[in-house]
C-alpha cells in the first residue's frame, strides 16, 4: 500500500473541514430564515387582531332639529304691468301729450288723432237717426189714431188697417233702434281718436310723432305708439329647482341684490307659484312682488336672490363628517351591539356643516362622528 505524501494529506484535511463548515452554516441559516418568517407572520396576525380589537370610534346620539338654509339663484325683474299701445282706428296724430319718461295717470290723454272720414260718417249716422226718429213718431201717432177710431166707432176701421198700422209702428221702432246702434258705433270709433293711458305708469317707448299715420293696419301698426310700464311695483321672476320647490311657500319673504346697487339689500314677498315644472329646466316659476316706490329698480335688471329654506322641527340632523359618499351610495355608520352597521340614507338641506338626512333611522341611534370606509360594515368597534 502506497502512502500519500504528508503534504497531500494536509490538503485533503483542509478541504474537508471547509465543506463541513459550509454545510453546517447553510443549515443554520436556512433554519433561521424559516423561523424569522414564522415570527413575522405571527407578529402580523397579532398586530391585525390587536388593530381590530382596539379600533375605537367616537359616536353621537341622533337627534331631530330645525335646519335653516338658503338657496342662491339668479332672478329677473320685470314690470308688474307692461303694455304696447296701438291705435284702434285709422288717422293722423294731431297732438302728442306724452314722451319717453313721462309719468302718466290712468285715463290721461296721451295723444289726439284726427280722422275727417269719421266726422263725415258720424254726421251721416246722426241724420239717419233723426230721420228715423221722425218716421217712428209718425207711425206711432197713426196707429194711435186708428186704434182710437176703431174703439169709438165700431166698424169704421177694418181689422186689416189696424194690423198694418201696428206693423208699421213696430217696423219703424226697429229701424230707429238700428239707427241708434249705427250712430253709437261711429261715436265710439271717434272716441278711439283719443289715446289714453290704461293704468298709472311711465312711458318707456314712443314710436310716433305729430302728423304720423296711425291705424290698426298698414305702416302705423308696425310699432306701438307708446309702451306703458308700471314701475312702482315690479315682479321678481325666479326658477326654483325641483329639489327645493317643497320649501318655498306663498307669502315667504326673499331678499336680493342687483349690480347697480351692490351695497343695498332689497326684499319682496312670494305671491305666485306656477304649480308645475318647466319641462326643459325642471324648475318651477315663482313670482315675487317688489315695491319700487323710489323707482331705483328697473325692469330687465338681473338679481341675485337669496331664498330662505327653513325645514320642519322633525328633521334628522347630522354633521357632514358622519356621512360616507361611496361608489355604492350614501351611508352613515350606526353602532349596534359594538358592531358597525352601514345605513343607506338620502341627503336633504345643508347648512353650517350640518346635513338633513332621511333613512331607516330613529332618534337616539348612535352614529359614528367621523365616518370612513376603513370602518367596514359588520366590523367590531369600541366606543370612546
């Protein structure tokens, strides 16, 4: 048996020692890694359980109250009454008594027109009326004489003569009534030559001058002679969105501002509600009466309107922080037997960081003050 040299033995011994040391180190490191992973998983489980167990929330008792809010919408001021004044008959303007800006009273003469043909028609109707009055008087007298003769002298007048005299009297009376009607018609037309104000107001437009042709047809009817506007009382027209129509009632007072007087607040009273929604805007037309005795406000002005929206005392009120707006709906979190319960709701009015809510809730329910989606439905909670 050949012996290996001493140097070779030392080399083999060193290599074996290195291999043995590496194997032992690998085993120890593998066992340590597995142990560390188990410890980490255990720690996470403990932390999660601790987090669930120690989740604490602040709650409040749900109460009913009254929430006063306001709706800010634009509006338009329009004249309470606004009318275009046209001529009723054909003629020419003889005299103008009003101009743009003139303040007039009801019945005041605005313009005097002339129509010679109407004067001729009136004279003709008057002469026919007088002639018919004479015929009527004669026929009435003739019938009276015939009737008296027949009464005093029986047989002197035939029954046919009496009937004819009576028929003539009735016919003349009918013709007289027709003549009177024709005369009144022409006389009434002549009255239309005097153009008068139908109500108190201000002349906001004038489209004719002295000598201009006027009439119901032709050039004179293209534009109104005058535009009369009532300014001492105005209508503020607003469109209330569908969601707020239930909060606006007749006789409610509203306030508004206009750009011409940014430092002044004006007010009015709700007087008329349309009672139906506009099919395009989905809003209700509401009219507010505004007194404008100083005539500072003008028809056509745009107003910024502040409409108060008071609620009833039976509304459920919560802070905004108690509401969750998730992708599936709007909720509040109710604490029931130390568990979180998501309750779907509908929002109402909002004011001062508070919201009116509607849902399957009752007064006294415990709700989470600071609701977040991290508090899952059915998860255990503790109340601070």
